[in-house]
């Protein structure tokens, strides 16, 4: 098997889900056989928005031939990763380069995990929601937009409310009685807005 690990391993983080890794090729005589390529082992150490550590799954990408760089796609935003590089010949892999740590930046969050609308009265509705399963960063706020729908399914004016990220419920007041409303709800990080969920609800007709 090869004797020497690739040197000077560098990671260039391109965005929240993609990184590029560079290395110096090993001297050909240290390969001790036919150079087949390089393998990059990489794994997520932890999410930076949640401190939970779970079973660490190592991923391996093989780059054929005498390449000196490769792309690592499909990374999770706002996470800490480690990687190392090994050279491969027909017999097997050489030793691993020292582990290199890198961090991916924040991304946009997934949609809130749920949106529930309860306690309809003549002029109010109560909204409850769950935070996104994948915040992909630090949540800065929630954005709620809503508009009335009339009997011919035309949409009325859209109202937008920004809600602090630590809230999980809201009572909407001063609504029209016996009116159907459509709600659009999403979470935000400093990078931008995540995908939204929609719900509809009706205020009651009379007490």
C-alpha cells in the first residue's frame, strides 16, 4: 500500500452546502504501485445550531487519477466538519492526512414544523407553530402573511407581520367576523427566508 499521506490539505468553503478541497500530490515513488486516485473522507462533527451529537457517519468521495482537488457537495449548512485525504493504489489506501476542520455558513431554514389555528372568535384567531426541523443557522424571526378570501375566492389585501424568533404562538385580533383567511408562514435566518407553509381558517359567524 502507499507509504505517504497527501500534504498541505486546504479546504475552501464555497457556500453553505459546498466546499472544495485541495491537496499536494504524493511523490510517485511513495505510491508503490499504480496510482488510482485520491479518497476524501469527510464527516459532520456537529450542527452549530444544536449541540446534539449523534452517530457520526463518514462519507467517502474518490477522485480518479492524479487529481489535486475535489468538490464536496451536499453538506449541511451551519455545521462543523472534519476531513482527511488518502492516496489509493491497486493494493489499497495509504495513510490519512491529518484531520482538517471546517465550518459551513448559515443557510435558509426549512419550513416551520407545523402551523395550527385554533380558538376562532368573532374577530380573532390563535396561531401556534413549531420551529423548523432544520434551522440551518440562527433563527432571526418568523414572517406571517395573511389575507381574507371572499365568497368568490378572490384574495383581499395582504397583511405582513414579523414575529420574534423565540415566540411560538400569537393571537390575531381585529379580524372580520365570518371571514375565511389564508395564512402564509415561514422562518428566517440572516441569510434569508425559508420555505413557507400555508393554512386557512374562518372566524365565527356569531356568538
